């Protein structure tokens, strides 16, 4: 998964829907486990957080839509 410096300008430039038709997650290079999920079929972008749990499983939660929440 790609990592970028997440800023309001960078998030606005992320392709949604993604050209290959698959959802893509862009991880923040400064804040571990935080990212933006871009839909493959709609123009939706979501803030997400992910953490590794004991036993090797990962837990991902949706924080909210980029359009409704400021990055700050």
C-alpha cells in the first residue's frame, strides 16, 4: 500500500474512483496506522485507522468521510 504525506491538498488530489476499479488505501507516512481509503467505484474517500492485535490479526475502523471531517 502506498504511503504519502497526508495533507488537505494531497487528499483532494487522490483518485476516487480509482482508475483500476479497486479500493486503495493511502497510509500516512507520519502517523502510523492512519490513512485514507479511496473507493474503486464511487468518489468516496474515508479516514481510517488500523492496528495490529495480538495473534497477528489487524483491526481496521472507519473514522468518517473526508468531506465531513477536517484533517486537523
